[in-house]
C-alpha cells in the first residue's frame, strides 16, 4: 500500500503502515511527520475491492501474453 514515494518516511514506518493498512476496518490512513511539515493520505480499498483489482491485473497480464 505504502510506497517509497514519501522520502521523509523511514522504511520501518512504512512497514508498520502497510501492516495497519491490512486491517479491514480502516478506510483512510493519514501519516504526518514529527514536525508536521509533511502529510500523506492513503485511501485503502476494502478486501473485495483489493481482490477485484488483483484479479483485473492478473487478467490484463494474461491477455498481454
């Protein structure tokens, strides 16, 4: 869910955010740095939406072959 596009966020924090993002009860995740200068919002898909996205990507890869 979280990618390296946020250079101000350490890798271990991204790891924790990815773990939290896997909880099905969260739909929006906001991370703010300690100084409050940077903020990142992640709109998290539901389990069904994520499965649909994965299936569509898999079908697209299969169609390209």
